[in-house]
C-alpha cells in the first residue's frame, strides 16, 4: 500500500507535502509582488467563458442564416426528386 501511495504522489507523503508548502509559499509571494488576487484570476476565467459564449452564439446565428438560405433551395429540390423517384 505504501509503495502505491509513493508511486501516485511521486515521493513519500511527507516530502510531497513539504514540496507543496514550499512551492505554495513561492507562488504566493510572487502573486503578492505583482498584486494578483485569486478572485481576479477567477473573474478573468469567468469573463473569458462569457465572452466565448456570446461570440459563439453570434457565430451560430450566422450559421442559422446560412442554413435557412440553403434550405430554401435544398428542401424543394429534395421534395421534387422524391416525387419524381416515387413515380418509377
């Protein structure tokens, strides 16, 4: 069991926790120096997703227009071909 835990963590649990604490302190210090707040990161991610969402639906609106334009030709031709093949 201990060998499996070490394999998953990459090292012993104590050393892994110590490494995580040291890296967390370094990253926290760097974020404090640059004035980065975790909520700013979360808000940035949220804004990115919302912008992507809105522009995605704008693109889908264009696809819908193309679909309707194409359907005005394709559907009547399809119906006509089905009627003509039904007579045979």
